[in-house]
C-alpha cells in the first residue's frame, strides 16, 4: 500500500437507522472471529452544521480487523429545524445502544466503547456516553481542549455550549 493511501473499510452494514430522522444512521464492521471486542466509534465534525460519517476514516482502517468499528451520522443544526447540542448528544447515545445491539445480534459483545470525535464531534462525543453507565468504556475526544471526566461537568459544558451558540 502506498503512503498516504488506505484501503476503505468494507462495512458489514451501512446506513443502519437508530432514529426516525434520515440523518440518524451509522455504518458498522463487526469482526467475524471474536466473541467480545472493543467498539471504536467515530463521530464526525462540522461545526454542528454539516459533516458526514464518511469523512476522515483512514485511522479506523487499522482497527477494523479485530474490533467493532462504526461511524455515526447525527442530526445537525439547519435553518429550518430546532436541533441543538443536547439532541446531538442524545443521537450519539441512541446510536451506541443500537451499535451494541447489532453487534450482539452478530455474536460479538462490545467490551468497551472508545469514542473518537473530530472537532464538533469531539465536543459532543463525551456526552454520548456520559449519561449512561451501561455503555461503559473509554472516551477519547480528539481535537478538543477539554477533558470530560464527570457526568455533571458534561451537562454544564453542554449548557454552556448551547448558551454560547444561542
């Protein structure tokens, strides 16, 4: 393989719905020879206004063989909707449950989630797991200046971001 090039992930399932909105979908690859594996989930950026689950996936390629890997689309702010950051966080949480469910249906239990978000996706990533201890796991928010450790702190950060964005 040439430097700078990567093999695209061959998803087992694409555009799996986890909510009623057309944008609430994810792609997932589930390892065939494991009974348990970490779930590595990528959440795209886009200033809360744009973005797509297909962006910046090259880093997931290295992890796709032995782990559950997924990439999520979520509802974004548009001129004609009332979506806010809290809705985006709820979308991430709903997607994680559906990812765990689909993985389990395919014989693989997700041991921990490792959530990776780019830009705005990094800021909403911790909230996706912060309110639900049943999902467990490690959270890594890429490209953000914050470390989210406490559930209450995540809620305060979301409230601050909503106030800041109006």
